[in-house]
C-alpha cells in the first residue's frame, strides 16, 4: 500500500492539470464557436 | 489611459491605426460592426466571407462565428456596414446589419461561463474521488480506508462549497420566501452527505458519501447548464431579431439637407422623408407628395390605400409608390406603436407564469423526499435508538431520491428538441414554448401576411391583349398590383406591350402612350369608374370603357398543408382577420379552416383569444402584424413568420424563419414527442427510485449502491433524451 503515497499525489496533480487546462480554455473563449472552430481546421490557409 | 482596455481590437488592428493617422486616437475612432450571415454553413464560407471582409479598405480584423452565424468586424470609423454588406454580396454571401446596441447587453454570458467552470471543476473532482472510492469499495481497510476518506474529504469539501453555490443560492431564496423548490432537497442532500461523511471519516466509519455529494453536484450542474444554454440561445435569438431592424429615419433639416438619425431622436414637428419601400417609423401627416400605403400590418386590409397631403399615417405602414415627406405628429409614448405595445403588456400580465412540467413535478416531489427522509430517521431512531445509524439511513434516502432525473431529463430533452427545430428553421424564443405547443387544441390564424404572402394574385378571366397592355403599363410601377399583373402576364406567356412615355402618378396609377393613344392603369376614381367590393385596378385603353382587373390573396406555401395536418390531429382551426367578409370567406374555402371571422380590429382579436382561453381552450395564435400583437401575447403559445413585423416577433414564442408554414406541423410532432420523452424520463427515474428507496429505507444502502443508482438513472435519462426524433 506504500505505492499510494505516490499514486494519490500523482492522480491529484494530473487532475489539477486537467482543471487548469479546462479553466484556461473557458477563459480563452475556446467554447464560444464550437462549430466554427471545427470547420476552420479544413481551411487551407487561415487569412490572418 | 485606459485606451488599451477599452479597445482590445486595437491590439490586432495596426491597419486601423495606420489609416487613422497612428497613435491612440485610432482607438477611439475604430468601430465594431456586427453582421448577420444566415447562409454561412461550412469551412469554405468562413474563409470566403473573411477574405471578402478583410479585402475592404479600413477593415482591421474580421472573424466569422459559425455557431451564431455572425461576423464581427473591427474597422476604421469611415467604414460603413453597407460597404461591407456589398463586399459580401459580391462574394455571394447574404448579409444583414445587426444593431450593436441591442446586442451589447448580455453579449458575453458570465452566468453560462460560471456554470461551465463549476461543471468542469466538479467533474474533475468527481472523477478523482470516484477513483479513491473504488479502492474503498474493493476492500481497503482500517488506516488505508481512513486515509482515502480524508483525501476525498480534502477534495470534495472545497469543491462542493464552490461548485454547488447555484443550488445553495436558489434554495436560500426559496426558503426565505417560504417556498420549497427543487433546489431545497438538492442542497440538503449535498450538504448533509458532505457533513455526514466528514463526521464518519472522523469517527473512522465504514461509509463516506463524498463521491455521491460530488456526482450529485456534477449531474445537476450539467442539467442546469443545458437549461441555461437553451434559455440563453432563446434570449439571444430574440435579441438578434430586434437587432436586425436598426431603427433610423431620414430627417430633413431647415436647409433641406437630409441626415440619418435614430428614430428615438425624432421629435413632434420634425419633417422626415419616406422613400418607397420604407416603413413609417412614427405617426405623422403627409406634408408633400402622393403615394400608396400598405396598411395590412395595422389593419389586415390587403388592398393598398392612397395617401395625399393632409392624410394621417401610422407607424408601421409601408410606403409603396412615391416618396413623401411626413410631419411627425406623435413619438414614443403617444404613438400608435406604443399603444399596441401597451396592449401586449396587458395581455402578457394576463398570461401569467407558466409552470413547466419539471416545476410541477418538483412541487410534488420536494415535500415527499423530505418527508421520506424524516420518516426513515424517526423510524430507525425508534427501532434501533442509534442516532448515527439513523442519520446515515436518512442521508442515503436523500441521496438516492435526489431529483437527478428531474434536473437533467427535462433540460436534456429541451436542448435536443430546440436544436432539431432550429435546423428546420423554427426558432424557439421561450424555454417553455415547446411544452406549451404540445398542449394546443385550437389554432387561430391571422390572414394577411400569415396564411397569405401579402402579395396579390390576378384573378382569371383577362383577355390576352388587355393583359399585354396592362403588363406593359405595370412595368412603370412597383405597386403590388402592378407586380402581380407583370407576373400574371409572364405565367400566361403574354409579352408585355411596348408602352411609351411611361409615368407613375403616385397614389393614382401609371399612364403612358400606346399606338398613339393615351392609356392609363390605376385606381377606379382616377379613371372615373365605379369600384365594387374587393381589391382591383382598372385599365383605360383610350377606346372602350375602363376594364377591371380583380385580385385575390396569394396563399403562403404550406398553409393548406398545415391546416390539413392540424385537422388530421383533431385540432380546430380558425381564421381571424381584419380584412373584409369576401376575402375571409374565400380564404376559409380555399384553405379549409373550420371557421372564419372578418373585420376584427386589434382589440377584437385580443378579446376573442381571451374568451377562448377563458373557456379552457389552449390557443395557438399565428400572426405577423401589429394588429395581432395583443392576441399573440394573450394566446397560450404564439407563432410569427420570419417576415413578420418586429413587434409581432417580439410578442411571439416561436418564429418560423423559412417561409413554409408546414414546418410548423413538424414542430407540433417534435413538441409532442419531447413532452412524451420528458414524461418517460420521469417514469424511468421513478422506477430507479422504486428499487433503490426500499433498499435505503431498510438500511442496506452503501455508497456503492447510491453511486450506481444515481449514475445509471442519469445516464439512462440522458440517452432517452438524445433519442428524440
């Protein structure tokens, strides 16, 4: 059971990374145009 | 200097800055333009539209949002929306201007974002605690189990305190008003589960419900988020419709110079110019010019009315043939438009609040759940005298009966149905519109503009030569009758006669010269003829007595199909129009309505719908004009075609965006199957409770059983919702 000492912190850190990535995505308006961002992948060159 | 914060677009707008002479002054002048792009559907369209917009000089940044079908453009101050619309038109994209001011409020959705963040946080926490719980369920003992419980507590308690706030807030609000709502049992279950588990962990107990507290929070937040999304998209749809009609008017200054001003800025006594094809924005009197007005949105009459200097014009009437100058007689509070709005407000107060199926279910459910948990606690106290065990049982009952299905099932069905209808061109403006649509047993139709297109159709019986001459004259006018004559000639394969010296006489007709004779087409009075009932125009060929061309209404695509489909479902249909008896009788016969009422003014329409509602009928009102707004607001549920006036669309719950009324028959079917699906989901959730509650009451419930029952019922109802056809 000693392995828990590693595994639990590891799983918590991974979870925290997931939450942080999700928060970043929401704050960066990644969820504002789901259909459009899906379609943009197919554009050859982003006119930017 | 807050220029950067006030104008984030400038960070990406070097072009605008260069154009405006550089420096920060550009920030104040750069403008944001919103365009609606209804036909953008694919990656190619995005690239094409953005390229077309970026090519316009002065445009710094253009971004198309495919989900909203909307383009946001940041450009220099001298770029006009019209120039952008033209550029898009040249590239083959239809675009319409959106009023930025109407869209500004609630443009970004802080509440939705907060819910999404709470949902994400509780989801990740739930997964972690579930993993820890699996170790406990698979046999962790003594110190290991206590350690796992403590770790779970460290994750669950702060997350519950953060993510479940929406439920706590609503529950507190309900309790302080002395009511019970769905959020009270939810909050009680979450809080009791968390506190009881903390106590059990402290006492080295075997069962902790941290995972249950988190999965409850997660599943219910999911339902809450879906519900919010449906409501928000309904709200933004309504705002978008308003924004499509940027209300401006051409005001004439003292020197005769015209300037474009907002309608709100007009004052009594101002002079405004109204070109053909424009709607009167305010009440006024014709000062100079002669024309014809289409009054159908206000009165339902399908025949246009002539207007000369001195004639009063009401807001909402459409100028058809000649340019006129109007002297403003009433604005804002006093205008006829506002009086209609007051009618709507009064009717809406009468409609009251509709309680959705989920609300009604919660009203029965919430007290039952509390009673059951209390009975379990008292029963076990009496039987075993162990307060800790009795409390455990009560918490298990609360968790298992928690209304996941009620909270998740109804929003999941509503989201799925609203998406399906949107793809067919039916827009739901109200969250409960679908449920109300499923209950309808009587449909009241407006005539002009709703079951008819508003464009007249020539009645048969005209000779070829007459038609050729009439069509030749009609080429000189944009009057609806003239256009109808031209179309009739085209369908009959008659080439319009070559009429020379064509000249439109606004308010009268068209005159010209044909084979050396003076010929005229227009109103009976102008040609010295005696006119009868119904819409007609007269032709004077310079030889014989004037010849009459009669018109009838052209029926909208799918109107007959919709009436037939409603009849097949056993729903009664009625026609309610402000037009004359003959026109109404023709429409009743042509489309097969059960009953028709003619010459109904706005108050009469409202009274009739209210009387039907008082009889206990669930009335669906379909209308497009200002004269329908009161009736639309008073009806159980209301529908407006996309071509309807702004005020009618605002008063309606549902807007049919494509011109085909028969899509509404499909919406009926979807509404009924959505209602069936919601009731089924309540049944499924009830069945799970029927099995799990006795186990909990008997004291055999473990966190594993609670987690299984809850997840299984939530997943089943979600899948059942997605199944909607």
